[in-house]
C-alpha cells in the first residue's frame, strides 16, 4: 500500500500542467522575468478575491509580515503582540523589523486569547498580530474593538487562512494590513516561495511597494527613499498563482468536507481531541490538527502504518532560542506549550479520497486504543 502524504501537490499539478507549461514558455520567450504583467494580473485578481483595493506581491510570507510591520512605521522601541503558538515567522518578522514581539497564550483552538492580549498591552504596544492558525479565523470582533479602544494597529497573519471568513467577512480585510504566504503547501500555494500583503490604506500600500524594491521611489527608480529589501513576487510564481487562484474556493471546500469526515469518524475516540470549529467562522483547514497524549509515539505508529502525519508546531514561540533574550521562562504559556507537545496534523489536501480518510481514521482509532491500554 502506498504511503498517504501529509500534502499532495502532484495531483493538482497534473490537472493544470499543460496550461502552466504553456504560460511559462510564453513568459520565458518574452524574457520579462521581473514583475510585469503576470504579477500585476495576480495582484489585481487577489485584491478582487479579497475585496480590498491593494495587494502587493512579495518574495515570501515572512517578508510580507516584516514589510507589513515596517510599512506601519513600527520598529525599535515598539512592541507587537503575537500569539505564543504559531509558525516561528510570525514572531521573527516583528524582530526582523526591529520591534519587540510580546507573546500571549492561545486558547485550546490555537487562536490568540483576547483576555491575555488586553493584559499584555503596555505604553509601547503599537500593534496586535493575530494569526488565523490552521485556517480558522481568530476572534476578530473583540480583537478589533480592543485595538480601536487602545489606538493599536492590527496586522493579520493570513498565511494559513486564504478565503476563511469570520462573521461572513473574509480574513485579510479586518486589520490595517494582512500578510499572506504562498509557500507550496499553503491553501493557495505557488511552486516556490512567494507571498503578498493586502491593505485598504493607500499610503501603506505605497510604502510596501517601495520597500519590496529596495526602498526605491515609485516615481524615480534609482532614487531610494527607504531602506527596503529586494522582495519582489517572482514572475514565474505569479503565473502559477494566477492559474491556482481559480481553484482556491473549490480546494477549500474539499478540505472542509474532508475535515468533517475526519471529525465524524473520530468523534468520541478516547484520548483524541478534535479541532473545534467556531460557528461564526468558516475554517479552511490548512491543517487538521488533533491533540493526543504520547504524541511522539502516536506519530511514530502512524508513520509505521504509512500515514505521513506531521507536527505543527513542536515548540511554542518562547521556546525558540532565537527569542531567548525576551526572557520568558518555561510554563509562561501553558496552552501553547501543551499544544506543542500534543498536536498532531493528519494528512489533508483537496484531492484526499474517502479511502484515504478511512485508512487514516482507522489507524488513529487503533493507535489510540493501543496507547490507552
Ligand atoms: C507559512 C507561514 C508564514 C511564513 O510564510 P513563508 O512564505 O514560509 O515565509 C508565516 N506565518 C504563518 C502562520 C505561516 O504558516
């Protein structure tokens, strides 16, 4: 029996292989490799998908976050509040911009705990950085209200939430600016690194546009206004994204349907906690994350069954040596730490079949009962 991969990118490639190779051939023949029409076309299409006036393509999701922080003129001496359970880049981007990430614990759903956020605000806090982790929107209504009351900016990390909605509003349109990653395995993924920021605010859009081309003035190319970086969205990747954006809604729907089947098959299995889906949100299931005790042994046994489950993420933010000078001690964020020890991501991708789901859920049931006895 074949292994079931955590993510299958090949099936989707084969579905649009011909069209893609032709578009890539045209681009290579034109030799217009930097920015140009495919990038502009994607920026326009993704802006329309989100319903915002400005999307600016950048080199990856980490740069999108860093440039978002910098475009808000947040830097040395400033604090940005970041959840303690997320991918490392959410906190690193704040530090790379020269500001200080301040971590707060998350709820059992992995999403930023708003009561903790309120307590972490100081006179230096400039922004809140919610992460729509695993594909489920953070609790944006109280978060936006808190930000308004305290005069704080909001930067959304949408790297896992392309198309997810909160009270019918799409993620990436709540805050001042949003960062997206199109890393290959994301719900909208390119065939290499790429990312984008989205914003309603023209002055922020203008700054990101300059920052991604070394701070060059939009009106005067070799005159540099800001200390930017070279972080353009690669044109070959924009060609892929233009093709794949069309399939994003149906891909998200396949993920949500597969997730529902997982939850139906695994409900009530002793020792296995299933992902919570809040009723006021649509969850696009970038990841289907369960929590199990003896997680590492559980994972080993799944791998032995040919099921390539994974871990997102094995460390809470304050456990990374890269953040050690922030001075957090173990035990500071108990829920984030527990998720780091107990989370396990089951294989999930739009082309997953019922047969694969059955194999995965049967293995999870079997291993859970073995480990319980
Ligand atoms: C993937 C991801 C990023 C970083 O994106 P890259 O394109 O890999 O740089 C940031 N935040 C979250 C939550 C992510 O999942």
